[in-house]
């Protein structure tokens, strides 16, 4: 199995969201990552990133969120263009896993018309509420004709231990991570916003945009345990880590 790390866009936000001690005018650049997992039984995409249209007109799609979360990526920094560099299209994807339904993690779902979407049941439940937009859930991102399979707990997608979904609530009610086990390069936890930055794990601190602080602390403790067991944690939006990762056509595994 191979893992390709793909771009889902880039954002700029107030640093204080993630670093409590930051000055109110400090900003931080945040990469958005998606992961193509080429398994012998099918192609899995973990998160679909930002919709390409936000690079030219974020306000139309995101509304007021575009003021707090400013796109700064180039027009081709999206998962669709990155798949094309691998000679793939969205129709080559069999399974889309959404770690959660925030717009920077499921913005391109509509393109994957042949895929089954997997998410946590609590994530779908909250995304369907009338006030879902106040939690950052936009119906245009996730509500599409493709089948949605919900999980309640741990799920081994192919039953061989290669891609195991692990719920880590806190950032959102149904926040889900993926433990990816590669024969050649070892184990990786795709943490998404369960741990946005390495700083949050090292300091056991939650970003301001955390739904449930205590649940998030419990998830941080479990992720720390996974780290100490030998897995590499790939953080949701850590620019320093992003710079050192193999990306695009370069891959992990074999």
C-alpha cells in the first residue's frame, strides 16, 4: 500500500486560535492536507480539502467564515489538481473518509461521484441540524448523492489492519483519525484537527475552535499514547511539519 500526501489548499488565520500566548495581530499559515491511500482493494482518500472556487471567491461559498479563514493558496493547490499529477481523477477513488465536516476537510466531496463516503454518525447527525452552519458545517460540502456509511467506533476499512479509523472527538462531535500501517515506512496517525499543530500535542492545549474541551483532552491523551507506541503523528495544519513531508508524486510505503 502507498500513501500520497496531497494539498487541500492553504489558509491564513489568527495565530491566537492555536497559540494562547500569541498576540492578537499575529497570523499563522496553515496547510490543508489530504491523503491518498492506494490499497490493493481500492483507493481511499482521507479528507478532500477546500473547494477550488475559494481561491477566487471564498466569500460566496463560505460567507463570514472567509474573514476568519483566508485562502492563500495558488489556484492549483487542491486535491483535484494533485490527483491529476498522479494521472488520477476523482472517479478513481472508491472510498472517501471525512475526518469531520468542516469545509476545509470535505470541500471537494462533490467531485467523488463513485465513492462511498465514511464519517462518524455523530458528525452526520450534527451536520444535519438546523444550526449546523454555526459549527462550521456547510450542507453544500457534504450533502451529495453518494452513499454515506457512518461509524460509531473503530473501523478497519479492509479488515487487514492497513487503514483503521479511530474516533477522536473534541474538535467536533464526530472527529475521526486514521491509523495507517505501511510495510516499508511504519505507522502513521492522520490526526486531522484532533491535533492541528505539534504545539497542541506537546503542550496538551486545545485550539479556541474546539467543540468539547474535555473530550479533546481525552483524545490528545490517546494520541500521545499512540505516538509513544511508535507511530508518526501527522498533524492537521502544521506548516513546519508539512515542509518536511513527502508530497504529491512522492509516496510513503510500497
